[in-house]
């Protein structure tokens, strides 16, 4: 069960990294970063798994809970990732306004001409 | 030739890294499960109700045990909004009236009050059921974004002006620090909860958990205002080629 | 006051919120608010540093929760040096900006972002919790991107995007390392991890260590992850580049020191990492200096020199791999303090030269020294120090790093680096001392005494540090002792 979640997280990580390395469209690069960060969140949730544990909300008759700390860390990591993604998109918008393209290589080419 | 080889090579590289990712994670978890001694998760689940008054252990960690992390992450959202504003400048709403069709607008206007209730419920019950300030705040931001998408930017700006959102965000951010300082004033430490003498109430009821509901509300308002103003900054530009 | 360790983080963060609010509702008092935030942060930092210099380190638990359930903050005499540097950096940069920029530059978010950046850096210094470290490193990243791309120019957005991409990889690696540490040891508190890390198999330990070295290497500009730095400093402008290079970079190096000696126990459990770091440091020094020699833009040249000096500090760290090698850590600390003052002094005096010549290309700076002799004298003193000419503080810090090396090759690299850097600073002097400017320079805008004074004082302190190097060195050995655990005893 936990292994399956780890395999899924590893595959999602590979997809995100592959997108980041090979895509040229800046919006797709932003999406790839977000996918890569999601893989870490998946891994955090998988680490928290306890066989037979329930969600960590204490009520009568429950004694087995999954580990609550990685859940809290995952929430924090998601919010931080959202902040970074927002800035990456804002920069993409700013570059599109200046250069009229979201192709990352074309933008680099144009900055070299400008110097 | 090279255009074909590069993605394949990158794919193989990524798959190798993924295999490493899996093996390392597996090894770390095996090392951890072989360890004896008290487990951190049992410390949290057995004592959090008595120590914080919050039935939801994840909220207890976020808003009490590790509330200092939460202050940091709320600051990240605050900074992200400030950075987006610095990069993009003042939003200029588009002249063209892009709105949804009449049917969607009529439907939405009757559903929107319910959309407001859900995030408020999630924020208010953050300490007794799944949810909390961040989750509720994000849903609340969706509401503002939905108004903008469905009824057009000018209408959205009228209903929820950017200045109001920004003021709410700054107020909630300062409020977070003020609640933290209250712990110092009470003679305990920064962001202290029950240790600073705040009442814990009956665990499981709406008014329980000391300052946790207050922190949830502040974080909810901050995230809602922050994310919706982020949307306004990002969407408030006609990113046309003629803009250069 | 017992709340000092948390106040060094909370005061600038609350100050950042307050500056934004004042900017919105009462812009006329913004300058006063910025100055008040910087000075109060400086006071809190210095008080915390002096409280920590006495032997028992200051501990603080926000929310009164002890580890493992809570977050601990810890200030010892090793962190005290960095707290003092942050105080100097925050107050110095705000005073410099007050003196050097017109009222137009006070619009916008720069002041709030600077306060938040210094809050995040102080958080990295004081925290004793790995996940809390991740949160503050990411906060510092977000602030840095904002400072790099705030000017709304095309190249600043590109520089910000490049930094954000590479910083996202760095953040992901840091989070991955924290996740591995948590699943292997069951805690994220640094002191508890240090007790349990010996149970972790060596291979896994190596992966964690590698991820952390690469993650922080990206942040302080270790070759080959330095590519973002010249572009980013050029886009950020000299004032901000002085903050990022002089003080931000040092805090990432601090985090590396702290992690290797604290939770990871690298000198005891994994001493094999130190020769690797030594090679990386030598490559960083040579590549940084050679690229600076080929550069024809002043800001990019100074940025690449920062890359090289990160290498010197890393070389000191690598030499400290033997258990109890306090002298090497002390040498690295001396170079950290000296480089912080030298590089910010260089970049800030370059600010005056660039605003006079209206260009940051070196060839456009003909005859600048004749227009502004005091500032250029400060630049020259700082440049002599950074190149390592005796008797400046910069010479002694490099000398101590070289003395701490166990073999000859790193010493030769240090010497070669000194020769190369003398080459590129001499080239700049030849240009600025030239007799006649090829075209009339811009009408000199009144430079306030304040901004000149900041530059002169920084350069003067570095020069004077050479005279006082004996007592300074023994102070740095005490600080190093609190990192390595020897207590500073010989």
C-alpha cells in the first residue's frame, strides 16, 4: 500500500522533472514545477500512512491514527508552493508583455540581443 | 536527430532519478520503522486534546504546536502578493466586457450565498472537523474569483474592491502577529495558547481550543484576501502583443 | 529580555506588514517607518547577539512547546556573528538607500520586501527545526525574487524567472531531505536528529547530505549552480545586490555549517564529504575569478567575484572536516565577516559610480574617480582588501583560510585567485583614474553624506580589522567552538 504510493510519487516526480527539462513554454514549465512539488506532498502523505489508522481527528472509540505531523507539513508545503507558482506566473505574464512570447529560449535570445 | 534524442535522454534520466527517489524513500521509512522508543504521532494524538483543546490534531499542530511555521507561511503568501504587485504594477481592468451567459449568471447569483457559507463553515469548524483557515480561505478566494469570471472584472471590482482586499490582508497579517504577542503579554511565549491562560472550552464544541479559532479566522481572511488579490493582479492585464 | 530569539524574526516581519500598510494609507511617513523598523530590528539583533555570546546558548520555544512536538529557536555564539552581520546589513542598507535615492525610488514594495527578507534570514539563523528552516528559506527566496524583478524591466523579469526556477529545485531538494530525515529518525528537531542520525545507514545519510549541499549550493552560488547570480545581481541593482551578496549569501553558508555540524554530524559520521567539498570550493574559486576577469560589466564582475569568495568560505568549511578543527571554522567566519563588509562597500560605492556614468559597463567609467574621490577611495580600499593585500582584514582572513589547509593545492588555488582578482580590480582602477572622460559626465547629483559615510565606514572597518586581527581571531575561535562543540578551548 505504502509502496504503491511511493511509486506513484516517484513517477509524478519524474513527469514534473521531465517537463521542467524539456518544455520551452514558460507556462508549461510553471505547471511542471507544480507537478514536481505535488510529488513531494504525495510522498509526505504516504510517509504518514499507518496500517488501519484513521484521519487524525480524535473521537470516541478511535485509537489508531495516521501520523498527523506530515499532514501539517504537507499543508504548509502546498501553500508555499502556491506562493511560488503565483510569482512564476506573474513573471511569465510580465515577460509576455515585454517580449510577446512564452517561449523560454526565444526570450533568452532576445535578452542577449539587448545587451 | 538531436531534437529526438534530447527528450528521450531526459526521460531516461528522470526515470532513473524516480527509481532513486523511490529506493531512498523506501530505505528511509524502513530505517524509521526499525527504531524503538516513543513515536511522535502517539505523542500528538494522545495529548493534543488536553493540551490544545482542539479535536482535529492537524489543526492543533498547524495553529498551536507549530504555529510559528504557520506565521512563516502566511508571510510567504503576503510576500507573494506584494511581489506580484511589484512585478505587474497596478491592474488595469480590460475594457471588453467578458462575462458568462445569462443562464450561468442567474444560476450563480442564486448559488453564491451557499458558496459563501461553505468556506465560513470550514474556517469556523477548523478545530473540530477536517478543514481550517487555509482550506476555507482558498474556497473563499474561489468565490471572489468566480464573481470576477462570471460577472466581469468591473462588476467584481465594484463588489469587492482591490483596496478592501489589500486592507483585509494587511489587517489579518498584523492581527496574526498581535495574537502571537498576546502570548508574550500574558507572561508565556510568542504564539502561546493554553500556556498563556486562554480558555480551552469543551473539546469538540465550536468555542474551544483557546486562540486556535481566532488564528484560523485570521489565516482564512488573509489567505482569501491574498489569493483573490493575486488573481486580480494576474488577470488585470490584457497581455496582448500591442502592449509592448 | 528572554523573548529576544523570537523577536529577531517577528519584529522585521511585523515591520514588513506595517510598511506596506503605511505605504497604502499614510505614504508621507513611509521613510520614518522604514528607518524605525530597520533600527529596531538592528537593536533586537545586537541585543540577542550579545546575550548569546555568554556561554549557555539562548533557547526559545514559541508557543511554549518543547521539541519534539514544538519548534525550538536557538542562538549561540556562532549564530551571534550572523545576527550582528544582519543588523549591520539591515541598518546599513536602509541608511544607504535613504542617502542615495531620490523620493521616486521610495514608491513600491522594495522597503517592505527588504524588511521581510531580513526577517526570513534571521529566521534561518535562529531556527533549530528543519521544517521551520525550509519555511524561512522559501520566504527568503520569495523576497529575493521580488527584489530581483521589482524594476519592471524586461531583463529583470527574466533574471527573476531564472532565479525562481533554480530556487524551486533547491527548495524541492531541501523539502526532500527534510522528508527523508523525518521518515528515518521520526523528528524534525535539529538536536534530536543529531542524537539519532547514527542509526541511519551511510548510503541514505550520504543522499541526505548531498541533497542539502546542492540545495544550499544553489543558493550561495556554488559552481556549477552559480549561473543565476550575475544576471540576478545586475537586474536587482547595486543596492539590493549588496544586500543579497553581502548578507543573504552568508546566511545560506551559515545554514550549511549548522546542518553539517548539528543534525547531520558530518565530521564524525561522514568525513568523506569534506574532500569533495574541497574540490568544489577550488573549482568555484577559479571559475568565479576567471569569469569575473572576462566580464566587462561592473555589477556582473562583482557578482562573479562573490561566487569566488563563496568558494573561499567553502574551502574553510572543507578544511574543518577534522573533529575539533576550530581554526578552520574561525578562518571561514573571519572571511564571512570581512567579505560581507567588503562586498557591500564595493557594490554600494559602485552605485555612485554607475549613477554618475549612467552605465554599469566598465568602459563608460572613464575618469569617474576625479569626480568623486572619497567614494572611489573607499572603493579602492575595499578592493585592496577583497583582493587580499596586507595589512587589511581581507588579507588576514584569506591567510587564515590558507593556513588551515592540510595540503598544498588549495593554497596554490587561493594564491592564483588573488592574482586574478588583482588583475580585474587593477583594470577597473586604470579606467576610473584615466585623465579625461571621453564625453562630458552627467551633472553630479547631490550625494548625501549619509550614503557616502556608510560606504566609507564599511571599507574603513575592513581595513582596520587587519590591525586588530589578533583579538578578532580569538573571538572567532570562540564562536567556532560553539559550533563544533569544543567550547572554544584549544
